[in-house]
């Protein structure tokens, strides 16, 4: 269901505080696919009648989504998600829909945080490029007063 796709994927390193082992990376394409499935399941859960077969199917899909996230995320990030999303007790349709909404909200926050971190890195890199390189100054060079 959530099989990785072949293609040019440049996994990005997980944030420094989220890495538990060397080489731990996030695969944004995989996380986007999981989020897409979660979003669609949530929408479908809002439309269906709470029949036993449908609820059982949603419960199995929820378990598979959680398993995929456990594999796709560095352990500290999965632990954070796991703490924020309570265990499903009764497995009612409403409880499953709420669990899917929680996962989806957390993933969207992860994506926004990653985008913000990339924007900050790009701004810092641009600032470094625009900053003039310090050149050797001799004692005879007058101070630069163009900005004063």
C-alpha cells in the first residue's frame, strides 16, 4: 500500500536533535505519501457509516500507517508523535478519525518545520554570500566611512 517509489529522491538529514543513529535520514517523498494516505483515510472515515467491517478496515489501515511511520521516522521523532497521539482504546469510527487527524496534523507540522528550517538555512547562506570577504588592511588605509 505505501511502497517506496523509485526515482530521484534526495533524503534530507533529520534535524540534529532527532537523529539517534548515524546515517538517519528523512525521506520526504515517503512521508508525503503516508500523509496523503492518512488524509484520504480521514476523509473517507468522515463519509462512511460506522459499520463493523468498515471500522475494522480503518483500524487495520491505522495500524499500517503507524508501522510505516515507525520505519520512516528517526526514533526521537516517532517517540514524539507516539506521545502526542493516544492509544486507540475502543476503535470506534470517531476515535479512528481523530487518530488520523492527529497524525495528519503532526505530519503537517513536521513539513512546515522542515520548510522553515530550509528557509532559514537559505537566508543564512545568502547572507554569507553577500557579506564582503575581509581583505588585508594596512596601517595606511583610511577607515571606510561610506556608511556613516
